[in-house]
C-alpha cells in the first residue's frame, strides 16, 4: 500500500480541449493542486504508469468516438488504482455514455457545462470520500519504464507499439504483425498473449518458413498413426495443443496455396481434421500471424489469398526497424550486455564512447536480432572488461572515424527535415544537449523546446512526455 505523496491533490484532466483544466486551476489555484492534462486516450495508461493521481476528470469528448476503449481504460484504472477517484463529465446528449462510465467504476458524473461551484463541490466530495491509502498497480519503477513485457525501448516508435499491444490484448481478434526481419515480432506476439485473457493457456509458435512444405499441415493440424510414411503414432498439431490459447504463425507469406485454404477454413469455423482422420476437432484459438513480406504485393502476384489476408489483418501492428527507434540503442546495448555476461560468465564494466558511436552510426539492416549477435560476439571476444570498437565486426567498426550522415528525400517537409536533423545530432553527441545545440547553432532552450515539440528522446534515461 502506498500513501498519497502529499496533501496537495494530484488531478489529471482527460479532455479534448483545455477548458476543463483551466476551470480547475481557476477554482483551486495553481498553488493548491498538481494538475496534469491529457487529450489522447492512448496516453492515459502511460500517465498512470508514471505517476499517482488522486482524481481523474474524464470528459466524454475523448470517449464518444472510441467508447469501448474509453470504458476499458475506466475499468482498468478503477480496478488497478482504487485510491484514484474518477469523475465523468458528459456533454449534453451523452448520458448513455455517462451511465456506461458508472458501470465501469467511476465515482460520479455531471453534465457539461458545469458551474465552478458545482465542479468544486464534486471534486472536494470525491477527494473526501476517496480511500486514504491504496496501491497504483499500474505504476512502474524507473527501470520498468524502459521495458514492456520482454521488449526493451522507450522511443516514441516503441511507445506506440506498446499502446497497440495493449489494445490488441484487450480483444480476441486475429492480429497481423508486419516488419523487417529481427524487429521483434515474436516478442510482440507473446506480449499480446501474456496480457490477454488467454494468458493462462499455451502460446504456441509455428515458424512456417523453416518447415518443409510437406510437414506444415502435420505441424498445424496433427496426424493419425499411419497417415503417411514415418507417422508411427498419433500427434496433436499446434492448434490442438494451443486450445484456449494462442497460435503464432511466423512467416505466414511462405505458406502454400493448399494450406492457405485449410487455414482459412479453420479461422472461419474453428474446426479442422488431423491428417488421416475424418473426425472433426473443434478448438478455441486466437491466431497471431507475422510477416516481413508485402502481402498486398503477394496477393497481386497470386501467391497469397486475398480472403485469408482479410481474415488475418483484422488488427495490424507494424514493428519499427531499429534505425527508426531514436534513443533505444543505449538501452538495448545495456540490456544485451547484461544478458551476454550472464550467459557466458563474463564481466563487462563499461563501454567506450567510440564503441557506442559506431553502433549509433550503423544502419542495422538486421535490426535487434543483429544487434544481439554483435553484442554477444563483443562480450565473448573482449580481453578486458571494457568494450572497444576492436570487438565489433569490420562493417561496424569502420564507422568509427566516419561522419554521421542523414538523407533528405524529395517530398520531405521542412519540419520533417528539422526533426530528423535534431534526432541525428542528439545521437551523434550521445545526447549531450549543450554540444548538440552548439552544432545546430541554436540555444539550449530552443533545442529543448524542439525536442518537446517533435517528441524526441531527450537522453539515455529520459523520454519526454507528449
């Protein structure tokens, strides 16, 4: 149990506009309340992971276009943060949403516009009747904020992925994960499963691309004894093993046309037959598929069924390449070094600035998987306890004395160019903002303002709020 941090109430306003937040400050004054403001539904849970709030004012302006998502958030905050009182402010004609909010666990509701006197009374009553102590089970420690399930990263690109994973976990629909090789699609699939209502049941991965074509059907659906040469006993397939849970189909684009039909039928009916049997098996399985191929192009070329694509692509999540995860290299390197030291019984005390500069200058076509292999090699080959560029492959260590570059594409706006230039300069200076502002020819304050404006990582251990 954690007590409230102080007698000064901490209030968060979730509203499309700032009128409600301004009204609270007008009523109580800045010196008497600590006020946070959030207009994005997607960011609300992130806020509760970073801070404790005594009261949440939740406006229907952010709820009516995404009612189910809004109710899920209200239910989660109500359950996980019992000491946070919730007031729902409904626009005229939105009383149905207000009644749903009450069922989701809010303390009380009022119809907008609400007078200063009424709002003051509502807030004071809610705070007075709130439990004096209660845990915020959404709150994460500083270390935990750099990770999500088994994934490491706090860049804006990864925060977006984490929000999508939460949304996917709250439903039971098929998910299609796309992205380059090595971006962590299987980790994302496992995170969706672990956060879902199916978490207590199996999550079975099937790496279709690594299987011989004639064994895919047996792997997915199982077989009876004697069904084919070598089938000496009955075998359950992945869908049968995962009953009640999740099947992760990696490299789905490599599945042949005959198996695509079988998979489509299973998705439509939740039924299948083992090879060599006419007995219909019924299962309750969620399917998460992944691909690094362009399925739209595969459909155009006649190699992938369009109807299967639409069955799989109910919710689409794209994993970002490492080169677009600004600020995550340092976090990943620290994490991977610790893993490698544990695995290979080595002791690494630190890394040289040239070592990390080479890593940041490299494009990482193999993404996180390639980075993991590089770090493992560096830890194993390191003669001392400090990693140096000499422990890196030549393709990476040669970047030690090369200038960091960026590409400006025709069609980019000036704002996009400016954002990319600032991000690259921050990387180049290892997030030394004084040095970065000198290189860019702007004041440190102006740099900080632009970092906030573009939602860029401000340093190795700090991710600015939107």
